[in-house]
C-alpha cells in the first residue's frame, strides 16, 4: 500500500485514496513539479509478480500511449515503484460513469443517447485509426465528465485493448480461441474467440446505444454461455419489441439493426460511417457544442472520478485513510487539470513509432516492460522399438477398416430413414373418405427446419476448419436446445491430430472444452425425483 503523503517516483504526491479493489487502488495525487491534479492507479504489490495482471496493466499504458484525444481518458505516465508494483498516471476527472447514470435513470432520451454515442464514436475513430481496438466498450467504461460546465464523454480502461497494428511481441496480442470482454456487450466474433477488429467495438457501442434508449440490453440472460449463444445465433430485437411505449425514428431502428448484425461484412464498417448514419437523424447544433461529440447534452451530477481497476473497484476509505470502506465517490477537489497528453513506454518506443505523427514522450527511467517472453516448451521425443511399431501399425490398420465399415451415426443425417410401404390401392367398395383430414403441409416445416439447423450445426462442429467455427457451432446447438446434440458435443471435446501412431498427438479442440462442458450441463435434462 502507498501511504498518504508519499512522493511517488520523485514527482507525484499521494493525497487521498479514491477507490480500492481486488487488483489495486486509485489515488488522487498531484504532480509536484507543475501542480497538476492527477489520478494514480497502483497495482497491488502481490499482483505485481502476476504476469497476467502486470501485462494487463502494461497493456493499458501501451494502448493509451498511442492515443491523445478529447474523448479518451488521458494517460501521462507509467512506471514501477521500488518495491515492485506498477503504477499508471491519468488525468483527474469529475462526473459519473454512464453505468451509474443508467442505474439511476434507467433510460436516456434517444436524442441525448445519440450525443453520448457520438462522443464514444469520436474516441473510437481516433483509437481505430491508430490500430487500437478497445474490446470492452460498456456503460461502466464510458465516463460523463464535466469540464468548465461542458460535458465531455470519455472512454476508460484500455486494460484488455488489442493493438491491431502492433508488433508480433505485442503483449495485447490475442490467442486464437480466447474470449475476452463482458458477455452482455461482446460481439459475435469475440464470443467465439474469433478475429478482433474495429467492428467488435462498433457492435458493443450499438448495444450501449440500445440499452440507453430501451432501458435494457438487447440480450439478457443470467447464464454467460446462453448470453454468448444469443450474440452468435439469436436475431437482435427492435426497440419496438422490448419497449413498445417508446417512439423513435424508424431510421434509428434500422441503424441499431445494422450495428448488431452478426456478420462483420453486414455491420457498420467504421466509426466514421456510424457518425454519418446518425447525422441525418439528429444533426448537431454548433450553438450547443460539447467537446469531442460536437453537440449538447445535459450535465450529470458532479462526482470525483474513480478510475476502474481491472477486476472492479471496491470502496473508498473513511477519513482515517485506513482500509475501512466508504462510498466510491467523494467531493471533487478544485484545480483539476486539462487532459494530459498520452505518452509511450520507454521500453516500447520501437513498437510504437510505426506512426511518426503520434505524440510520444519518455517517462520514468525506472519504468520498464513487464510482459516477459513466453517460456519455450521443450519438444518431446519418443523412441519406439521395431516390434512395437509393427504392432501398432496392425492395430491402426484394423481401426481404419472398422471405421470405414461402420460410419459414425452422430450426424442425424447418417441415420437410416425407414421407408414406409406403398399404400394399397383402395378397392371400389372402400371409397369412404378418411375419418380425419390430413395435416396441413406447413405442419411439418417446423421439425424439418430444426432438424436442418441441427444437422448444419453438427456438421460445423465436426468439420469446422478453425476452433472459433467449432465453438460457434456449440453455441448454436445450445440455442437449439436439442438433446440429440449431447453425444456429438461430448465426443467433440477431444479432437486428436498429429503425432505418430497415436503418440504425441495434440487435442485441437482443447480450446472449446470449457464451452462443451457448459453446453453438456445446459442440454442434459434434469433427473426426475423418485
């Protein structure tokens, strides 16, 4: 813990604790050299030795080092304290998060909601142009700051951002099959661990816009897996469906549907395009300008800014400055400075200078890279005797012949369909009409359609070329809720490839085992009580 009154790194005086959480604390401080108020996020000392926590902390600094925009919280410094923990210096703000605003008011008028989203899109445009994808746009990461009587929308917390234009050793690089973000706001491609692009942020932004207007997100489910399945396979509702009492322009409904398209090729492509679509619906008035979004919205109640800490903030201390919790926000202190220009990490200058127009400054000489190169896994070798090789060759040959003779029955299409005998020709004596009318032709379309969807999803699960494609198939099977998918999903947890005669093989479906296990629990019917 950093004590009140401490001079951090010879420049930053710690004045008060603004908030505390499981991963660190946020302090109100002052740059003693220039007298500027700042917010300082400090990682807990014991987490400084945790590679993932430290890498996420560095990722936020690295991403913010590329950015300098009115609608993005300013980051001015990053470093490491003598005893180990990392710290991040940001601009001090007054206001409240959009999450707090929605918790209090539930809904926001559609015109005001558009103005807030304009500020978000302006910040995202700047970030995307510099190769940074936020990946976690949600109300809690959007701050409604008040500066000189004007409202300024600020995007917070680039802790899980992906530097799309970064180098191969970028600590924010995403591994295939990794799902990162908040389930209620994830794009379909994030839900299945797919490719991260700016379109992910635009999908999440649309969910935030939908929630501001309707008072709820388009998809709501307490089960995270069902939530991910909804993003992947469930059509998005319209405002008229979830809040029929509201009246909004039909063009806005269409924009929301475009922003929530499942396929990135059908979604709004860029933040600039998004802003262009919103302009005819609510043209900005230059007489009522808000910094960044170029329009006017109402000012929320002022409150001291508390920077979110990865993992969520807890509570702030009492006047004793001990660990006793009190509410997060305190009375704002005077003298809050203007946004501080973004800076780069000294040890990361090589990876950040791909765009010479980006403003970069050096920081504390003690600041250094936290992310270490991943440890190399030694290659294993197996020596097999000649007799054993011959034996396994025989076994492998028998298995191949057996499999060819008995194809898999996992696919419902592979099951033989019993043929009905041709009906006998009625005699002249039996000409009475049938007792009941034949069912309407459309009565069979529903099960046929479900079978077709089940067949397609099972085919994708068994034959998908990439793990994200196979994970998406699991989500579709969960959405269908058909118990026939249990056996294929159970089998799909293991997909052994490579190796030699069954040795040293890799499970190429290891990335989806967690999804498969959750799907099995979801689809397994509850046991009947005796």
